[in-house]
C-alpha cells in the first residue's frame, strides 16, 4: 500500500518539555488512522508539526512522498484540516465561511461553488446557508467547522477532535460524513480521546501517551495487548469466600474481584468461559440478578499499558 | 487569490461593529464634541464688556474729561463700548466689589484711583483705560501750555482760550493711528484640535489591520491556523488584507473629512493635493502600526485593540487633543516625544499646511511618517519571517 | 475573599490603562504649572508678551518707543524668523509683534506718522498690547505736531505717560496656585471617569459574563453578598485612585491643599469619585460586551470632559453647550472647582457654598443606584 505520510524519529519540545518523543509512524492511502490518547498526550502537536505549523527539533516528515515544508504548496493543496477549536468568521454566514476557506485552494469560481455546496450537503447544513455562526448551536457550528476544512476535496484529511462537546445527532452526522469522505478515496487522520469513535471508525489505531507511541494496530490487534479476552460481570447478593476461591481456580481466569455485590471475572482466553460459569452457578444454586460478558475495550488496553484510565 | 482575500477581508471588516465604531463613528462623535466645546473660544478671546462702578464725587462731576469719556465708553450705541458702569457712592461700590459684581471701581478724589479685587486681564484693562483718560487730560494741559506759550511768543495777548481748547480737543479726537495688522489670517486655535482628530482617525485605522492580519497568522487565531495550512503565500495574504483595511480606513477618513469640512467648517488650508497626500500617508502609518501590533503581541484581539487605543489617545494627548497647550509644552520641553509621536506628525503636518507658507515643516512631517511606517513594516517583517512557530 | 482576589487579578491585568490616565494627568497638571509660575501678590498688571522687531536705529524717539513698550510689557526675544514668530503667536507665546520700520525716527520727526506693522492674535492680551501701543503713538503724534525739538518732545511724552493712576487691591490671595488647583482637578474629571469606568466595567463584565454569573447564581454564596463584595472592591479601587490623585495634587501644587480651599477641592473630588463609581457600575451593568467598553469609556469620559470644561476653560464654552452640560455630573464638579478658584474660603461655614453642586452630584448618585438596582434585579433571572 502507498504511504501518504511518513514520520520518522520526530521530536518536538516546548521549552524543556518533550511534547513528542522520537515518534515514527506511517499513514497508508485510503485508511482512517486514529490517533488515540488522553488530553495532553501530543495528538494535536503531532498534527500541527506534520502540517509544518510548528517547529520541531529532529526527525523527518514526508507527505505524499515529499519533504513537508511551510511553502510546500503542492502538498498543502491536497490536505484538509479540521482543527480542534472552531475557527470561522463571526462576520460571515455559513456559505461565505466555507467559500472563503475553499477559495484558498480552489480558484475556479464555478468549481468552487459546486464544492462549497457539496460540503454543505455533506455536513447537513443545507437549511442553514445564510445563518451566521452566532445563530448556530454547538453541534451545527462543529459541522460548519468541518465543512470549512474539507470543502476543497482534499486527498488527505486531518480531523483533530471534531466531535468534542457535540450532541449525539451531530456526532453521528459527523462520523457518517467522515466515512463518506473515506469512501470517496480520502486518507484520514483522526484524533480523539473517545475510544468508542475510534473502534467504530478507524482502520488502524495509534495510541499515544506523553508523546510516545505505546501501541498501534487494528482494534482487534490492540485488544490482544490487554492480555484479557473476556470480562464477565455477575450481580450476586452475598457471595461467600469459599465460592470466590473456587471461581479463582477456573480455567483461563486472570483475576476475580467482588465489590458492591458485583462479581467481576476477567479471562485470559475467551473460549466457553461464560457457559462454564453459568453451569457452575446453577450447580451451586447461587441466585444472580444480572450477568453479562464484555470484550475488552481500548480503555482496558490503555489501562494495561500505562496503569491509568484513558479518560481522566 | 489576492482578489479573493481582498473581497473577504472587506466583507468581514465592514460587518464588524466595533471596527466600524472606531474608524467611522468615534471620530465623528468626538469631532462633534470638539465643535461644541470650541465653537465659542475664538470669539470669547476678544474683549468683553467690563462691569465697573464709578463713585460720584464732586471732583468727578466737575471733571468733564472723565465724565464725557466714561459716558462715551459705556454708551450702548458705541461700537467700542467697553464698560457697563454703575454710578454709586463709595460704600455701595465697595459692596459691589466684594460681591464680585464688578471688576473694580473708579474714584476721583485728589488723585484718580481705582480699586480692584485681584490681578487680572479685566483689571488691567480697566486700569489702562483710566490711565488713558488721564493722559488725555495731561495732553490737553500740556498742549494748552505750549499753545499759549507760542501765542505769547508771537506777541499775541488776546488768546481765544475757547478756540484753543477746541483745537486741541479736535486734534486729539481726529488723531488716526497708522498701525497696520499684518497677521496671518489662519490663526484659529481650534484647528489643531481637529487635526488631532484626523490623526486619531488615521491611527485608529490600525485596529482594522490588526483584525485583518490576525486572521492570516497561524499563531494568533484559529482562522489563521486554517490559512496557515492552505497552499497560499502568507505575505501575499497579508498584503491583500492590508490593502483592504487601508481602503476601509480611507473610506472612513473621507467621511470624516466631509463631515469636518462641510458640517464643522474645519479649515485645512488650501493645498488640496498635499492634504490628500498627508491623509494617505497618515492612514498608511496607522495601518502599519496595526500590522506591528498584530504581529508582535501575542494577545487576543480585544487586548490588542485596547493597547492600540491607549497608544493613540496618549499620542493625541501629547499632540494637543485635550488642550492645545500640551502640544506646545511638549514641543518646547521634551521635543523628542513629539518627534517620535505619529499622532503629532500628522497633526503637525496639517498645522504646517494651514499655517505656514513654506513647506519645509510639512515635508519633515511627511518624511517622519514614512520613516515611522517603514520601521513598523521592517519590525513586523522580521517577526513574521519565521513561518513556523514554537507554539501556537 | 475569592471574589476580591479575582477582582485584584483583573485589576492587575489592566493597570496599564490606569497608569496611562494618571500620566496624562501628571503631564497636564505638572507642566501647565511650571509654565505659569508667576506668583505675585502685588498688583502686577497681566502684562502682554510682546516681540519688537526694530528695523530702525535704536536712538531718539525710536528708542523711547521701545523703552515705553518694555516698561509696560514682557519683551520676548525670538529670532527674527517669520516661521518662529508665527509659531510663537499661534501658541500665544507672544501676544503681539511690533515691526518698527526703517527710518522710523526720521519719518516720525518729519511729521509723516509712519506706518507701524503689527501682528496679533485674538485674545485679551493682544488687545491690551494694542492699547499700549495706540496710547503711546497717540500722545507722541499729537505732541509732535506742536513740538519740534526731539528731546523736549520725548520729555513731554514721557511726562504725560508717566502720570500714574492709583491702583488698590482689596483682596490679596495667592490666586495662581488656586488656578493650578482648579486646572488640575478639572482634568481629574477625565482621568477619574476614564479609569474608573474602564476598570469597573471590565471587572463587572468579567464577573457577570453569562457563564460565570450562572455559576455564581447557583453557587452557595449569597447573591447579595456576592454583589456587595464586588461593589466594595470597586469602591475600594475608586477611593484608592482618588487618594492617589489628591496626594499627587499635593506634590505638584503644594500647601494650597492644606487650606480650607484645598479641603473644598478634596471634598468635591471625593463626591465626584463616588459619582464616577456609580456611573461606572451603571454602565457595567448595562454593557457586558468587553469590546464595547473601550468605546463607551472614551465617548463618556471625553464627551463629558469636553462639554463640561475639563479641558477647555468653562468661560470659553458657549452657553448652549453649558446648558446641555447640566445633564452631566461632571458639570457640577467642575463648577465647584471653578468656584473654589474665585472665592476665598475663610471658615468651615463658607464651605457650604459648595453644597448646592455637591447635593446635585449626590442626587445623581442616588438616581444611578436606584437604576442599577432595578437593572440588576431584572438581570438576575437569565433569559
């Protein structure tokens, strides 16, 4: 597969703090790459550095196979960026805002008009063309923010936390839009600290913490890193210690905990664990209210790798 | 690209209420204040009619020169009326003086005396007039003596005193001084106030370029970041935004000129091309000042605007906006302040056009403004040259 | 305490503005004071400043003319450069210029009444200078027609002009220092208004912006108490500024401040400071947009300063403007300052002369407080 971005040994310091520490990764054509990490893990800095907005101390960045620089206009022409903060003109309406930013890329007026309308369609703002940013709700404003970044139909799109503080409806709209962009052939780099979004959306995931890549791969690959395959939760009133000890001796069991009437069992491998447990409970005539099994989440992966929660 | 940026800069600038206030409305509001406050000042610098009292003593009533002169000077029909006179007794005069109803009073006992409360212009004029009446009396005496002496020398014993006296009086009354006023017509004090107003409008134009340019600087605004990742040369955009803000600024200036010339009757002198030149360069200086503020201060728009307005108001204060004497005091005592003060360069430029026949001083100001603008551009350029940032 | 700390933090952020207005005040007070440093209690006429450009030889009747002018005016020496002369005239550095033509003496003695050119401006001092010159020329020319001998002529002219009029001054007080006080405190109108409105509005808008104020309304802190602390902090700031300005006036102008007239200035400016504070609170309650504050400060402070005579002496303002000015509290503040310059206050009872204007200022204060209360009650429920 063709590499769209190649980052090698990238290091970026703010004064003495290393925001990015010897980072290397590639982005392949046509994929949605998720950059996942808690707040302050260096996601935005990585993007801004790739975009040549920020200075960096060492390393190399290639985009579309060429060295990326401030005046690499032919590269920039094919890039679209949606930044974390909403950056639109208060004084311009929805259409004009998109037209302004699109105009920085597309000179031809007829073509631009079509592109702008396409973008408005894509984010579902057709009914709000003549609205000013102040009149839009938070979710709609985010959509406008995205439209401004992608109206020129770039081949490579950076989306920096586009769904922060967005209502579910707008979020779904945004995520659908991103999928559509990928389907139309764009490569997408997507940062977020919402792991559900990454799982739902991304072909490949890079987990960042303190400027380091701590893991990368597909969602499933990453989950193997969590060393657990299955997590079963059972709501039981009054479980005695003897039973607890017996459960700990089950096959594949990694850990057992019992707090607040919740029995949580984690398994290293995930074959027939659930039915075995059910049989056991039936046999011992233990009453339970609820029982459910979960696959491990990326949060568990993160927890395993760093000892802390993804969301703080 | 240039056109695209230009069009949208114009659009955003014109839609921003606070910008329109500062560049369009504020100078006009302030100009109206000036007009109201100063419309009277030139006239009231001329002599007022002074309230005085005259104590009616016997000596006074017998002294025709005093009686007639005071009558003439307090006559309502007289164009040169100087006094409103109350004829009273001495106690009443004292009382009037203490109450501040009169500037002073005149009393003729053995010597002419005046009583005043304090030193002041009106008191001085009062004194001077009384002295002049006294002089006239002396002149009549001296001249009579001379004439009589002359007649006596001629051997003429039959002197017609009445005729002689009348001759003297008519001589005194028919005297015409030969003083010619060659003053410059353009002496109006308040014009400088209006020039500071233009200076303020020019420099406040900086707010326009601050906003316009912030929007293309990635380290200043989110919009700037967007522009920063687009395939467009930053300097091209800055140039385009600057030009657009310059146009908006000039439009505001034209409105201000029209308002001051036709409504407030401000006189800018008669050299129209040079007035336009100065306005163009002055507002250009303002725009470049804005570029500097936009590029070197890493603050939000509001704080930048605040810094600028403070700078402008201080500059205008030193060039005479809140009292013209301030300009002169600074010019005389700490000239360096006003040599570096762009508000004063503009004010002084207009003033020199209005007041002087020669243009040396005007060109000095124009060149100062150009140097100022050049400096602003160079410093901004240096700080802009690094296209990547340590942090954004 | 947290509210007060927040207050101080914001104040610290915008101290630049306060410093700027104070610097303006210092320049205004400090410099005008150093320029008018004549301080006399005897009757010295307000002598006009005259420049004489003599193109004739300095002898005989010409010399006599010059020495007469010298006696009756302040002779200012300026280079014989028209640009400089015009400048000095424009700035009222000189009130009057007399150009004595070539051969003046000879022509005068020839009975030609030679022409004398002058330059003047339109003010009192110029008119007075003109009177001096006219007076001399009248006597000289009339005598010339009768007396031919130059020496006798000069003697007679001087005899006549020398005859003095008795001048008695009934009240002796150091007026120029009061004049400076009034000047200083009149400018205070601008500095106080601008600083207080700017700072208080900025602080209120920071505290009252919707998100924070929502938070405080639902917080455990009593809303009234919260408001009271904000009010007290603003008041503390205003009073500190006032104290600073009073101290500055003492440093700049000196002991006049310790007289009863000085006390008048202090009381008057205090009442006005409170007035400025409530105006600031009023504006701060109406306007929460930080962008607008700068504009409003400038319009309100500059407007009432220009229209009420803070910069331009009150006597020069047209009546129509002064009538309009009655709607500004500044007008009454400045009227009192002007009154303090003109009358000597000899007892505490005399201070009551200031009361009418102070009462009006207090009325303004009360009215504004009532309005503020109405506004802030309405605003407490959002939307």
